């Protein structure tokens, strides 16, 4: 689990005002301009020696400050019904450089051995995506990649074609561009712009669970991230043509 989770910023050029969450707690970290005016400092009450003070735009708190108590993490399987129950869109931001579930799969070993895994039989995931698309519902994701790509990212690129064939719209965004856009640094699914499922990972990229939220501030931040990422990302097939090989 990361020490901080980026919530949002009103800065367009990386100039200070930002909110972070301390995962697993009810604490919010506020980044802003340090207060140094003696007159203002003199007005503060009950100041402890280890406290400091910053100012931020009102808009930062209005847009991004959580309005509900954080929920506890739950096993991923307890949220799996959302992939069948959503009515319009299931949208994913995929930010990590690799995933333990991929590395532990037999498909990973075959890919490393040089086998063509693109023609593997369809899975239950593919079947659900195909059924959703037939009903007019959309599975979409933006996947961040590094330059150069990590081994885990090259593996995901090699497996993308089957997902696209099933009906999933996958797009690619470089990490540098994501940083410029101030996108979140953690993975999530957003269902119907109403339910947010944030992933929790350990240091080995193993999924520990998810945290669900319907907090309006969380949903607004996720929607803003989705819109920015989707605008700048490129279709995975187009991206694949630019790299020498996914293998």
C-alpha cells in the first residue's frame, strides 16, 4: 500500500495546491503555500510545536475534499458483480508497471518462452465483454506505459488483441503524459460514473483488495481523470504498430 494517494489538484502547471489521502486512515494531507505572515500566525489557536500551516484555493476543497467517511477494503471478489451489473460504462485506469497475477500465470511463462499467446481461447472475461457490447454497454480502459516499456507492460500489450476482439476499447498513454495531466497514480474502475473501485496493492504488485466509494468528490475526480486520459490516449492497435514487438 502506498504511503499517500493523490486525490486532486487545481494546479495546471504543478504549482502546489494538492490533496492526498493517507490510505487506511481518515487523514487528508494538504499541500499548499506555507503561511509566513506574522500577523496571520499570531491569530492561530492551540498551535503545537510540530504543526505547520498552508493556504490553498477554496476551489481545491470544494472539488476534491472527501465528503464521506472512507470505507474499508474488501476482497476483489466481493466487487466482481459490478462487472455484470453496470448499465452503461465500466472504465479502468491501469497505472502499474506490472501485476503479480500476470507473472504467476502459465500464459506469462509461455509468452516469455516466445509463444504466440494472441490466439489463445476466449476466457469468461472476454465472454462477458462481448455480451456487454452486444447489449450496448461499454468496457473501456486507459493503460499507462513507461518509455521504455516494462516487461509487464509488454506482456499486457501482447494480450490486448484478444480483449479488443471481444469488444473492449483499450487505449495507451505514456506515464510522462499522465504526470503532465496530473492523473491519479493508482488503479481504479469507474462504473456508470457512480461507483468507484480503487485497487489496493502490496509492494509485489499483488492485489490485496478494493475500496468502493460513491462519495461525490471521489466520483468527480475519477470522471475528470477519465476525460483527460481518454482525450490524450491512443488506441492500443495504433500504439502496437509503433513498437517493434510485444514479445
